C-alpha cells in the first residue's frame, strides 16, 4: 500500500473540503489550524520514530480530525471519523487501519482520554497551540467563532478565566510534548493570568447615593484557590500518615504471624502479649484504611438539582456517570450565574473540610491505638519475660 500517495490525497481532500465549506465565521477551526496540527503531529512522529503505518494513521487522523466541525460543530469528532472512514475505504485501506484512525480522531473529544501512543500524539498535536506564540490570538478567534457560528456569547473576562482553568487542568500526554512544549505553554498561561480581572457582578451596580458597592472579587477568588490548595495538601498529608501506619502494621502483623505464633507452644507465657500486639496492629490497620477509603456519591444529578442550585458540579462524584453534554450544559449555567458559581465553590470547600475532618479523626484514633497499644504490648512482654526469670 502506497501510504505516501494516500497522505497526499488526504491533504488535497482536506484543502478542498475547507474550500467547499468556506465561511468567514471559521476563525479557528479552519485549514490553517488543520495544517498546524498535521505539522505538530509530524514533529512528534519524527521524535518517536514511528513505523510507516503508524505515521500514516496519525497524519490521516490529523488531516481529518476537524473536518466534521464544518457540518456538525457539536459532534464533529464523530462526523470527522465518518469522513475519514469513507475516504480510506475508497482508497482500499484495511479495516484495521481505518479503525485506528477513527479511534485517534475520537480521542480528541474533550476531555481527552487517549489509550495509546498514536492517540496521545494526535491529542497533543490538536492542542499544540497552547505552546505557540500565536496562542492569545487563536484563543480570541475561537471565542469569536463560538459567538458567530454557535451563538455562544461569552464575555472576554469569563472566557479568559475559562481558558486559564482549562490550561491549568490540561497536561500533554507525550513525554516529548511535556518536555518541549510545556515551558511555552506555562508562559502563555502566566500571560493570561496577568490579564485576568474580576467579573462584574450585581454588587457592582451603583446603589443609593450613587456609590458602587466594591467587593474584593480578586481577593475572593484567591481565597478560594488558596483554601482549596491547602485542603488538598492536608488531604495528601493525611493519606501519607495513613500509609505509614498501614505499612508499619502490615509488616508487624506479618512478622508476628510468621515468626512468633509458631513459637507460642514452647513459650506459653507470651500468648497474652502476642494477642495484645495483634489486636493493636489490627485495630490500627483498620482505622488507617478507613481514613483513606474513598466514599463516592451516586455520580449523577438532575436538571432540578441544577435549577435549584443544590448540586456541586465542581466535584467529580456528582457527575462521573453523567453524559458529557448534560454536564456541559450544567457547567455553562454555573459559569453564567455568579451566585451559583460561588455557591459551588463554597460547597466544594465545605465538602473538602468534612472529608478532612473524618480523615484526621480516624487517623487520630489509629495513632492513639498504635501509640498506647504499643506501650501496653511492650509492658506485657516485659512482665511475661520477667515472670519466668
């Protein structure tokens, strides 16, 4: 199979398809973007020295990954994969290769979840603009495109905050991209944060006397960010403390069961101290495990929960079973309603505090049991030893 000629035909097909569906509204998802993705994919392919077939799969996926957007913006990954399938079937490409191309295209759907290196390369290439000098301009064009083509009108300030959030959560999948593209991406993120400013809310409307009620919006957002980060660090500390107890007591139980138990017949005076230390280790182990055992909600919410603002969409446990489109719809409502947004942040921090309180309470019990139990066990062993002397 002549992969080179098919790739050339794919490039010509993409150029022709964009020309047929030309629109002034396509400021981001256009032919230039597709070429940039193909070039980024080629850079990654060259680094990983892919075979001719794998190189073909990645580049075909790159050429076709956004063609479906021209006719179906909301489900463009599925539409793009169908276009690629039809094109490759006409070229006589094997079904195995076609399926791999389709999988690479579908992997670019947000949130990205690539399953192998080829899919990782396509996903990283698709978001390679995060690490380009032209990032700010591309971001502006994407906002304008969404407004003009999809009717999604987002203020500059809210768009910037969403962009910052996306870039902070995003991670390149390939090691090469993390090493060579992350530095510029972090610089772009820093520049976006430098431009960030509070979103006007109802409290900014002049009140009696003509004075504006000014609230430290930037300070409030910083407070949420710092509090959430501190809670996460405390949670990590609690997990590490529990891990220490689990490791120590697991070793202790293994040593007792393998070495000491078999000798109790010849040393009956050690039976009681051994039982004490076994109970102490077992109880400590149970509480340490309980402290780290996750508790996950049912993972879904209803439209009524969103309308009444009872659900916290910032916590994965409330949406991990939901369809992406339903979750996206709910998140748009959160972002459009300042009170809903702040309410969700407050709920998120409160929930973190509840979990932390439970963790540290169980850990305190575990450490107390281990500390006092160990002392009692040592005393019991000493009494047992000296009683036979």
